[in-house]
C-alpha cells in the first residue's frame, strides 16, 4: 500500500503551532516527514551520510523560515523546495562524482533472497544508481520523486510547482536519459551476458 504523501497528514493546528514557535510541534513535523526527506536526499546525493546531513540542514533552514510558511497548505511540498536546494548545493560542492552507497538499496532488496539473486539485485541496483548520477539533476529529481518516492503526477506537480502535463513530459525525457545512460555503461553489457 502506498504511503500518504508526507506532510499531508500533519494537522493544521500542529503546523500553526510550529509557525508560532512551538518546538514540540516541530518535532512532530520532523518525525512525520524525516524518512521521506532522507529518501529524497539519498536519491539526489547517493550517499547515506550526506543524505542525513543535508536533510538535517534542510530542517534547520525550514525552522528558521517557518514564518514564511502558510499553515493552511501541506508542509512537505514547501519543505521539499528547501531540501532540493540544499541537495543541489551539496552536489555543486563536490569536486568529483561520489562512489554511490548502496546500503539502503541493499537492505530493501536482499531481504528473503537467495545469495545469487541478492548479488544480482545489488549489481542491477549499482548499475541503475551509477546511471542515475550520470544524468542531469533535473532528470534525476523527477525519477526519484516518481520511482523511489512513489508520488503521483499530481503530487509531483504540486511539489515542483509545475503543471501536471509538464510532469509527464519531464518524466518521459528523464526515463529516456536514464535508459541511455544505463546502455552507455560498460557494466550493462556484462550484466546482460550474465543473465543469459
């Protein structure tokens, strides 16, 4: 079953209390959204430690900017813009591409698998992650929101503040870019040979 869009289930009175300065209300908001925030940051950055650091920085920035938040609106689309900017800034600061951490992917994909199947899944995940970091950040962003966060087109449109139709076209081009990036990787040919 799909999770509700993070932040949609936060009561308006909690949001209003947070805007008014309640630390307790902020703790409720963070607990309700922190897994999704970490997952988004991991999708952008590909490294668990960086994802934790950047998502924490984004919460600090959001808390400092709480007076600009409209408590009648959902929290996560507003917060997402802060988180996204922090992630993009972190990517710009990197001097070279990171080795992608697959800890989170491996934990989810290896549960209950035989060792050979688990190894194959890890190799496939590594290939996808490597290709994901070879495409433009705006392509990576839309793939992360749709495929990893499982947001609907409408939720993505609201999060990115773009029309629904734009989501569809961006996703089409992003998937095309990802497919081409995977096919361009030398490891993709070896993986296909192993599978046959």
